[in-house]
């Protein structure tokens, strides 16, 4: 008998028994307690994820959210009323196995189709909402999805309600063929009617938004928001890589990429989304409490104070500075920038990015804000106040996309009857190859054309340099004001001297000849007001300017918001016709 074999067997048994004993003493993990993050691979506690807005606590990655959970997160409790719950589609091209697949998904998800629509309230403000659910055929858009969204938009138009749509989709539904393609046109047509009724549409892009959904309702919002890192594009990344046979760069087609390239207004973190949507709805409710009474209207009209004039010599203006000295003051690096005026004069500012065509030009900052409770659109040309900021904002010299962004925001203001207030400070439009390639002249010309017919009041304030057409593109409004030491001219003194005298060193003499100071232009009737400045205007002393501006802007708004569209446009035309 081989004793060593006996001992070997005993050791194996002993090891197995020891392992089983250890397992028996280890506490069991309840089913569903732990999940694996599909982005970083970390084990995470499911309840922590649920309490944390379905965001991975390890890597910050966003999990996809079921439609009803999304509604629960953004809609006030107890206010959601679902519409068209039982609406389903057919099998228009008789695709084999399609009805069975739809039925299986209905049983698995509890949904009838890939979108949930209805009405609810966000922070007490009523809205129509549609939420795509990626569990149902990747929320692809077939007839039922297109029909539910269209019906929701039509009902919102009839009841004069805003619309919010959360997109999450693989695109058009292949199994329904051309019928699916028609949903792109149908949903877009419904949204066009909703827009013409002057109503708000907010599109929220989540992971993923691709294909026919991107090429229709997802990208048609008055305001387009996105969740961080969301995949957004027309063709999917895998299709692009197979087509061009190249690896796509990191971050391509992500939300951040879309903001940089001008297609998305802002990225909003999930925990801030309800608050942001509530703020947007509030901004678009209509006129604020700061309205003008009928008596005040009659008073302003009878007094004919639309072009307030004062004697510049007695308005606190220093008469002893030369034109060249004012040019130098207008260019001082520590002079307040456009964003300083936003912070000092307005509340609740919400910046919107991009021209929806090419890019987001940081030389132009714009968005919506409140001025004494009244919603307004604010657009500034931004230089920055140090070298790093100067470079980031291209020294305040806009590219074509900057002017197109400004125009987009102006047209949005017109739709929602918001006054536009522009702060002008630029040496001029950017002069370079890429600006010409992208149509710098056409962009400025379009601004001038559209401003001539913009059916909402426009006030422009030159705060530093007002250089040529680059300034005029934001200054062709109802009134133009200038700070005491700002300048506004056909081009820079250096350029003037170089072109006419072939000697750019004669800039000082050119400044005197050009009549570019606020006092000069006021006397010529080119501008309506001159705003006095402290001796050394910096962000710290800016309050001395903004206190004056605050009062004068209030008067401007009361005067111009009471005008009919015909009166407004006729006065604006007459303003430029006299020159």
C-alpha cells in the first residue's frame, strides 16, 4: 500500500474543505447590489449610482437613463401627464421578425414604443416633454416615435407651451425603411410651426444621439444642451472609421467637440439640469414685472425723448485730452472687458455658444440675462484683460463665426421679443486667410442686413475700440452710445496713415484728422449719448460707469419696447438714412 498517495488525497480534501468553510463564513453580496461601470470597469454600489443621478462615482461616466427615470428627475413630482401611451406602429416593409422583436421589447421594457411624451411642470412652469428610451431598439425613430413627437409638438403649439425633447437614438429605424425617413421631415415640420408661433423648444442631447434624429428634431432647438461626454453625430464613429480607414481622434463627436465647433449652446451636468431647464423656462415666460404703464407710454411718446441730447461740454467730459490720447486709453489692457459689463449690469446670465455652422468664437460672448427682472439678450466683444486672455479671445477680433453667433442670438431675441444690448470693443474683424475662407465680408454684411429689419430694440455701447465694419456689425441698431474715452472709426489711425499717407508712424496726426472721439461723433449725430468715465477706468472703478449706464438703459428700454414693430423699424431706418 502506497502511504504517500493516501496522504496526498487527504491534503486535497482538506484544502477543498478549508475553501468551502471560508466561503461559508464570507457574507454574500445581495443580488443587484454591485454593478460594473461600462466605462472604467470599476465595481460600484448600485444604490450610490442611483442616488448620484446615475453617474459613476469612480470615473464620473454617465449611465443611460430610462425614460420614466429621466422624467422623474426633471419634472415636478405628481405633475406628469403622459400622452399617447398605447400608440404603436406597424411593419410597413414587412420586415421578417420585426413585429416579434417589437413585442419582445414591449414585454421586457414595459414600453409601447421608444419615446415617452406628455406634459408636466419644471419648478412650477408647465412644459411639454418627450424622452427617448435607448432600451427600445436603441430609441431608433420609426413611425410611432415620429408620430408621438409630432403629436406632442402640435399639442404644445395649440396650447402655447414650450417643448423639451431628450434625444437618445441610433437614428432612423432601418426595419421601417422609407417610412422612418419621412419621420425626419414630419417632426421638423411640426417644430417649424411651433417656432413660428413664437414658442420655445429646448433640445437636450444625451448618449448617443446619431443618424436621422441628429439630422432632424435633435438639432433644431432654440437652445441645444448636451450632457458631458455624450456621443453626438450624424454618421456613427464606426461607420466613419470604416469609410475613411483612419482612427478617429480622441473626443471626436463628443459633446465637448460639438460645443467647440459651434453646434451646441452649452454642456450641463445632470445634477444641474432641472435647475437649468427651469431657469430657461422662466426666462421665456414673457415680459417681466418691469413693464411700462399706459401713462408712462404716453409721457415718453409726447416728450419725444428717443434721442436724448445733452451738452457734452457740461456732461462731465474732460475736454483737454487729445484724440490720440483717447485712442491709447481705449486700448489700455486693464480697461474693463465685455464680460465685466455683463457681471456688473445683469443677473442670471446664461451663455450660449456657437454659430450652429462652424465654431464658437470666443471673441464674442453672448446669451440671455435679466436687467432689473426683464429678460434681455446680451452680446459683447471680449478682449480679455491679460496676455493669456487676449490670446484666448483673439484680442477681441471676431472671426465670421463670431458674427454669425451674434446674429443667431439676435434672431432668437427677436422671436421671443427680447431687447438686444451689445457692448462693442474691437480693433476690427480678424484679418487672415481663415477668416476670408469662411466668409468674413458676407458674415458682416448679413448682420447689417438682418439688423435693419430686426423686430426688437437694439442698443449698442462702444466701451473701448470701435474698429470699422467689425464694430458696425454689432452697432447698426436703434441707438449707439460711447464711453468718454472710447473711439469709433473707419479703421485704426495706423491703418489710416498707412493707406492715405503711406506712413503708419503718423498715427497721432491721423487720429486728430479722423474725428473718431465720442465728442466728435456726438456732435455729428452719429451717436446718441456719451457716458462719462472716471480718470482711470479699471474693473475696480467700473461702477462709476455702470451706475450711469444702469439708469440710461432703463430709460432706453422703456422708450423702445413700447413701439410697434413698424414704428421701431421706421425710426431705425431714418437713423441711418440721414447720414
